[in-house]
C-alpha cells in the first residue's frame, strides 16, 4: 500500500490509497476520476491554474491578481519553501484581503470545473466525504504529528482514502482537516463483517393498515417522500461473495450515508496509531486520540446546511428536509418522519424519538381523563357540603381551633380556612379515586402498546435478529489502558485484554463508589430535613400573625393565602432550587465514580451510570413529595402532648384543615413545572447562545470560503451520553405523572404540553445545533424499559396510599356510611365529627406563654378548642385516646389499599396477557422474510453450482456448495454500531 499524494504548486491535493486488487469500477468511480488518479500515480502533477484563468472566471477580482501572482507558486522545485511563504503571507492578511487571498488560493488549486467547498464530496466531485478529522498544531506538535502520520498511514492500509485541507485554507488559519472516504471494497468488506442487512427483494406482502375514516388524519400527515424515504424491501445480511444476490443498482449510493459513517467509525475506533516495530498493541482507536488531543474532533458531515437545500444534485439534503418538516415548532401537530430520522441519524436516535412520540400520544388520553376529573371537581364545587360547613358562620365561625404553634400563636376560627377548603375540593373528590385506578391501567396499556410499537419498528428497521450484546463487546479504551494480561474470549475465541484485579482492590473500589452514592443520598435527606425545619419555623411565624383576638377573623398573608399554603409554596420553591443545584453537582460525581470503577464495555458503563443517576434523581426529585404525602401531619400528637422534631422546640407540622392533599399538589406543581421549564431553557436557549456565533458566521460567509467541514466543526458534539440524559429527563417526568398523579389530575396535561415542545426542541437542537452523530443501532430503549416497569408497579402502591392516607376520601365515606347521625347518605355534620375537643386548662405549665407574650390565652372566656383527630373528649374515661371511629377509618384505609392494589394489578396482568407483544402481521412478515432468505439463497447457490459445473465439465469441483446458509461468525462490534 503506497501513499499517493497529488500536488499542485506544493499544495497537497489528494491523498489516497489505491490497491492492486480493487479497480475503479469496484470503488464506484467514474472513468474520469480513475484517469486523473492514474496521472497522479505516474508522478504527473497537474499544473496550477494561472491568474489569467481566474480573471476569465471571476472578473470582479481583478484587483487581487497582483497579490495572487505573488502567492501562487510557479513550479515544484521549491514547493515546501513556497508553501511556507504562501501560508505566512496569507496569515499576515486580515479582513477582506485575507478572505480574497484564501478564495483565490482555493481556486488556483482545483481544475477548471468549479467545486464548492460547501460540497460533501472530495475535490474530484465524485468521492463522498464519509468522516472528518480535525486537528490544531500546538506546543506538543511533534509527538502528535507522529501519531497522526502513523494513524493516517494505517487508515490507508485498510483501504480508506484521505484528503487533507491545510490550516492555511481554514477560516481561523489554525485548524487542519482530514477528509475520509470509504470506497466500495472497504464498505462491502465491513458490511460483510458486521452483517449489515441490505435489500434483496421488494416486499410483496400487501399493506392492509388502512384505518376507517383515514381522511381525518390528513392535516397531521407529512408528504409521502418524507414519511417513507425508501421503498419497503425484504433484507438479509450482506455477503460480499454474493454481491449479485442483492439489489445493487448503484454502488455509490447502495449504502446510505448513515451506514457509511458507521462503518468508517468502526474502522477508526479499531485502527492503531503505533508502528509495527513498537509492539505497543493497546494504542488504538480514535477515542484515545481525541482524549490525548491528537485530534480535536471526529465527526461525519451533515449533508447540507439546515436552512437551505444543497446545490449539489447528488446530495440528498435530508437535513434540510428534517429541519423543514420536523424541527420547526409550527410542525408540532404533525407526525414525526421517523423513517427519515432513522435513515439520517441511525436507529438509536430513531428509537428514542419513536418512544418519545408514542409516550406523548398516550399522554393525550391520560390528559383528557385527568382534565375531566378536574372539571368534575369544579362542577361539584357547590355540592361540597363539608366546605360549606367550614365557610358558614353557624359552623365554621363557631368552632375555635387550638393554636398552630406554641407560645406565640393564638386561637383561630375554622372558617378562616374557607378558601383552602374549596381549593382542596378541586383535587380531593370522588374523581380522584377513579383517576388513580385509571392511571394504574393506563400505565400498563402504555407499556404493552409500546412493546408492540417497538416490535414493529424492529422489523421495519431490520433489527429483528439484532443482538445488542454483540455490539457492546468491544472494550472501552479506558479499560484497555489498565489491562496487563490477555485472556481467551469465550464468545469470539480470540485473546482479549483483561484487567487483573484482586478481591481486595475490587471490594475497595465498589465500597468507595457506593459509599459515595449513599453520602450524596444522605446529603439530599439532610437538605430535606433542613427544608422541613424551615417549614416549621416559617409556619410558626405565619401563624403568629393571627393576633387580633381569639374570636375575630383570621389575619392572613393575603385574601387567599393561609399559613399552611404560604409555607408550602415558599418551601417548595426553596426545595426546587436545592434539587437543581444537587442535580448539577451529582452529574459530575456519578460520571466520576463510574469512571473509577473502570467498566469493561460501553453497555456495562451505561448500565452502571444509569443505576447511579436514577437512584440519586429518584431521591432528589421525589423525597419532598414523599414527605408531604406520607409523613406530614401523621405524627403530630395532640394539644398538651405534641410531637417535636428530633427533640427540638419545633413542633411537627399539621395538615391544613382541608387536608394535606392540596399541599402535595402545590409541591408537585412547583417541582414538576420548574423542572420542565428549566430543562427546556437548558436544552434550547443555552445551545442556541453557544452556537449563535457559529451560525452567524456560516450564514455570513460565502460557500467558497466557509466549508462544510468548518461549519460542522463549529457545532457542538452530541456526546456519548446525549441520549442518556434525554431518557433520564423523560423517566423522571414519567414518575411525576404516575407516582403522585392522584393528587394532581392535571399533571398528564402539563406533561403533554411539555412533551409537544420537547419533541420539537430536541429535533431542532439535533438538526441545527449539533454535529451529525455517528449512526448507532439499538433495538429497544434498553435498561429504561425495566425502570419504567418498576415505576409502573410502584405507582399503584403510592396512589393507593395517597388516596387512603393523604386524601380525606376514606374518612368521609366512613362517616357517610357508618357515623351519619340521622342515617342519611350525606355529609352534614362531618366537620364537627372530624374535630376533637381539648380542655385548655389541661395544657402543661411548661407550654404556657410567659407574661406579655400572648395575654389572651388564659384571659378569655375560651375554655376548649378543637383539633383534627379522632380522640375521646375531656372527662371521658379514655380521654384523649383514639376513638373506635379512628380504628374503623384505619381499617377502611388498609382495606382500600389492599382492594385497589389487587384490582389494579389483576387488570394490569390481564391486559398484559391479552395484548401480545408482537403484532400478528409483524410475525407473518418476519416468518416470510426468513423463508425467502432461505429459498433465495438456496436457488442462488444451486444456480451458481450449475454454472460452475458447466464451466468445469472435465475438472473436479473443489468448492463446497452452501445450499443452506450457515450461521455467520460475528466480529466483535463497538458501542456505536
């Protein structure tokens, strides 16, 4: 293999690696391309364009000819010196003069047929740029230059072709680019190795998916060529020796760009950058070269600028189509072009948007039912008997409640909480029970129907026989650097590097990692305790405002804000800020401790990081909601024997007279809404600001000066964990709308609105703000599926407990059916029944206020006060102990939890059993495709054998016919395949 460099006036033009076994036709070149290459092989350098040619083609640049003559070398004898002198002269220019010089130098280095730098092809206009590497020379340039030289030579040895863009031609004058092209022979070889599925027959199964009244969906549809950019084929793993078996019309376009960059990245990730005599076998892979800054970036090119279609007729401009039909917010009501997303970005990103879109569609049904339940609470506003009693002067105005805090708080009237009682009814009604049961069934339908949708995508995207474990067997570079010995791999039967770890070392690292996780979870709990202490202190402060008299109206912080509500809102806001700060800090910690574990494969790394991040996020986001739902107001005690926080002087919080459910709703709304708004700001505004200058520069520069590779280089890299954080964000949202949805039926509606925006923000960000990611395969959403299943089961339990213990639904039903004095089926008298009586004279002296602190405690005519509980009144033989009604209510709550859980779980399992994971038509198509592969390969081998026998009638056939295809031996694949 020889490195052949074409030069024009000392400037490197084309660097390629032809092989004797690969002819021009196999590489997919046109005849004129091969002839030009041949001239270079013979050492004939094309003479540079003279300034006169530039005058003829661009008369407007006459004024720059003098400088161009001085910059353009006239012969090859002094090309290195000329090149250095030319670069120095160009770099010394600024502004318009530099741009003009760059343009004229570029024009002088190509033939008379103009070729735009905005193109995605090499300078010959034939070979496609499949990948781009960029680098900047720095103080450690000699070592890095040696690595690059060896690495690029090894790339050429495996058949890749390179073309260099010198730094003098870049906009910043510092960055050099290496453009990589994979010829047909390389693509065919590695497609065979990786068993990439390609078409061999047009799908002959009729599509009977037409739905009745399909015309109703016309406004939501996209054009057919956008929704289905490729025909439907039966596919089979590519076999290089049987290339005529497949439907190959054009070798240049047979493999789509996403497959091409996937193959090239596979080669880049395995190619070494050491010399054979060095023997340092672990130095390989583009990731390590990026880590040590040998290269600054490695990325495939977008096929066009996103705001306009490419001028090149051979370029697909799929990025422009995605931006026009998918990434714009005005397309929010349109279906997603998932097939085009998959074709352009690969299956892994396609499956994410398919899941996100399906999740959003299913949220529509939950949002409708939740809105109906909320409307039901609003329409039954006037039928709320217990709120009427609270607000009435005859009942609520006559009931004097015990002080809300010790020493500084006075008595208050029950009717002062009239507004919060009405607000609580909007969410705490019969519809709450129905919606909690509905969401338990909805989450099952969502997960089961997603399995069916996923199975259909697996078939349509040729992922039926895809085994994710195969592509994850490639060792991580970070793992390989720590390896010292080799061991036989039981799957590939090849030696691989292994990390020798002692049991002590392994246990020490695991202990350190999980101790770190527990410490951070403990930090979250400590912050929650701090917020609780804040709630108690502020609660007492707000309550102490009520100081006019024990029998007049309540002084509140506004017409609708009670001390409980004011405390809940401020504490929720503080808690949200703490959540976001801890979240930002822990992301770095989670990555650090996962790196410290040195996982062997990329799949193992992602799974370990998923567990750590989700566990932390679960505690971080949901702990405050769990406190309000299941702990607040449950361990209060009663007047004279209150419970205090950890033995301090802060009394445990009581629930609002309207119940704790409204406070849980407040907490959920603030945290969930705040997270969604902050997430959209992070995902949309920050990337836009970071790339604003790059987009401005791309739009303002002529295509001939600002190249495609420079434009993509200025974008952000999508990152290995880009999709990980997208899934994590959606799973946290899924927890909000399932774990605590009984307290806030409008949560699915809020999630629906957010996700409609999220789909378009993610699409816009991926299309305009990021470099094109390397195409990767994935047949499912991975470990997130199991996490969703676990949260679905937990949501049934949490919602049952919320209805039973946080809501007042069960006590009301028990009262109506068992304790209504007149035996009527109504709620009259419920408020009086739910409040116990306390004799003020029984307050211990230690809790009495000092002189001057609260003079109306004992200088008034009030002798008793009321509090929320079911206890015997003073003077009873069991005074202040729980009444029988309390135990009846507790038994009813436990019975409700058991019944609701069993009913919902029974329905869940029945629905899961009734709905098959794979649709019947998909099963039929899979069986048909497997049958056709067997049949066609059989016929192909028979015909091939007949031809061979006819050509060797007198010679013995030494070949072994393969009548039936054998199972292929897969090569170990990398994480990004």
